[in-house]
C-alpha cells in the first residue's frame, strides 16, 4: 500500500498553518503523552483523531479535508486496536511531534517526508497485527 497523497498534501499544508493551529498541535502532543503514560487508550485515540483533523484543516482544501476525514473514519476501528498498545501510541506521538517541528520550521518537504514515514510505520504496524485480525475487533 502506498502512502496517501492527501496525507502528504496535508503535511505540506505547513505553508498555510497558523500559529494557533501549531499551538493546538503541540498541546495535542502534550496531552497524548500524558494519556499514553496513564494507559488511557481511548483518550489517545481521540487525541490522535484531533491531531489529524487539525492537519486536514491546515491544508486549506475543503475537498481534501472531506476525503481525508472519510478515510480517517474508515480506519477508526483498526486504529483503536493499534493505538491501545502503548509502544505504538508513544511512537506515533513522537512521529507527530517531528511533523509539527518541521511545520514550525515551514519545511514542507521535511513534513511530507515525515508524514510518509508515519504512514509507512502505521501500515507496518497494522500488517504486524494482520488485517483480518484487526477487522474482527
């Protein structure tokens, strides 16, 4: 499976991202760290959803936001299972942190590269569980 171009476009949207959106992303990462350390997987999933929503909004494209939100909701069940594992939750949040740092530096190419790596890691993690097993959850 290849990385979704929409996700890359959303990360590339760093050109359009506002200071408020960056602040919101940083707060999200902080809260995700906290809830992950406490084993609150439901909160981690909610915060992960919010992180992606903020990025989709930063893309500035209504069509892209709609497509990515639909896709995000499609994989929701699977993400609840994978992010319930603390190691993946921590790693995913660290990947988010790196993307935000690139966005803060207005380095769209680096943000895109990191978004691709995040997507590959997510897919590899899902492959590890086995797609049939994940969809049974």
